[in-house]
């Protein structure tokens, strides 16, 4: 590359960045197996979801194509195409060929993401044998193609557009992944979650191979999520719901007991499903046990004995969603929240909210106890 003498220092850094992604893909997407493969889709969809959270995107369409690629289309503002002042490249090309490229993509690293998650669309580009981006902006459609992170064609104007948006189609690289076949069910589960966690957003999943199509949409968010989780059970009360925004951390919780003995706690951090739990879930459990025992003792529903954690979680269904800066993800699959300060934070927020709820809703409180 150096002997050609045509690369600027900045461009060399770019290539090194994405070369690094190809050398150690697991550092960026967790694995090169089935999970890592699906992570590519989430990575692209996350960018569209961010555009939706910013208030500019109403729907996202994800298509598993017959040719083995996946297309993610949104009706957001479209990735900017104007020339980057120092790199002298279209902004969209910078976004796709630079690790952690500027603006919005930078913000992702602290606002709503961390660890392996939210690494950006350039990582998907690096790990795809081919990627095509189409941008609709200013009445025009622009298109550019890449391969394994490298630019293949200049950004071209290919037609006229109504409206705005971004469409990314990528072919996962068989040199990197042990499997390149997408699983409808895996994507379906994740999009269902994303829809509940982002009320108002419409996500359509299409499988052109299997001729399947499904729409995910929730107006009610977490309240609907917890009801949906209990859909085949007998619910004991209307969901308990609260949301608090304290020092840049947002905690949102929906709780509904059912008549079974199962415990079902779903934790999310920045919309990532923390299947291994973590400090947010332990803080919640501590608070629930305390709030119920305190209420029961105050109302003389219990004598000297206390209810144990396992007791108060019989028949419990919970969705706990946390939005925070700089989450630390640990564990085998990096889905366990490690931030130690979060346990006490969630504990005190939930204790306070639940105690208030119990005082205001004695019928539900008695039923639960
Ligand atoms: C940077 C700036 C702007 C939008 C986006 C990125 C953007 C990125 C993606 C990725 C997938 N879909 C997207 N939609 C938008 C805002 C540009 C402006 O001010 O118009």
C-alpha cells in the first residue's frame, strides 16, 4: 500500500482499522458462528433504530433475500452524502469504511451502547464479502458498493427519489463465518423485543426464501411486553409500571404476577437482552423482596417470619429496561451487566416506586402478598 504512494495517513489508518476487524472478528461481534452472523443484522438495524429514536424514522424493513444477503431498509434521513472535510470522501463512505466514524456513530459509543454492542455499520462492512448502500436524500438515490470493508465503486447518483432513507444490503463473508444462513426465528425473537422496547416503531421481517412476512409493532411498550409474556397464563392483576430518569440513567419496569410458579425476569440494558442477568437484576430482586416484606409487615399480613426471595418471585413476570452510559458487559456471551453502582441504583429506585404503588393500590398489594 505504501509503495503505491497514493494513500493519506488518515486512509491508511482506516484500512488498518477494518483489517483489525477481519483479523479478530470476535472482538467486535462476539463470535464467528450463528450468534455473530445474526449480530451483523442487529448492528445495521440498531442504526435505523437510533434514527427512529431521534424521531426521523417510522419503519424498518428487514429482508432475508434468496441470494443469501440481508437487506435493511429505513425511512430515516438517509446517511449524509456530502464530502467529509478532511478525508475528502462522501460521509456515507466514511461511515462504512472507518471504524467508529464520526457524528452519530461516535455518540453510539457512549449514549446507548457498549462492549461488543453498537460497534457500527463499518464492522458489518468489514465482515461482508459484498455490501451495497443506497441513500435517498434531496430527491436523489445514491449508491455505493464495497467488499470486505474496501470501496469498490464511487458513490453514484442512480436515480430520483421520493422521500428519504437508507437501504443496506450485505452478504456475510464465508471466509469469516462458519455459517452464513440466517435463521428467521432468531431474527423474529429479536425484532419482537425491539418493537416492545421502542413503542411506535414498525419493523417488518420478510423471508423471500420461505415466503414469510411478519410485522412487529407496539403502541404500549413494556406494559404490552409483560402482558404478551403472560399471554398463555392467568394474570393476577393489571401490570405495575414505572419509569424514572435519574442522573442520565433511565429505569423502566413492568411487573405482572400470574397464577403459575414460574419466575420470568427479562433484563435489558440499552435494549440489549442481558440473558445472563447482572447488577440491575440483582438490585431489582433485592428491592422486590424488601418492598413486599415491608408492606406485609406494616399491614400485619405477616407475623415474625419473612418471605424469601424465591417466595416473592413465584409466578412473577418482569421486564426491566435500563438505559445508561458506559455499560460493562461481562460473562460468557457478554450479556451480564457488570457495573457495580447499578445494583444500589436499581434497588433504591424500585423500592421507592413499589412501596408507593403498594400504598396506592392496596387490592393488588394484598393479592401479591
Ligand atoms: C449521520 C447523520 C444523520 C443520519 C445518519 C447518520 C443515519 C445513519 C443511518 C444508518 C442507517 N440508517 C441511518 N439513517 C441515518 C443525520 C443527517 C442529517 O442531518 O440529515
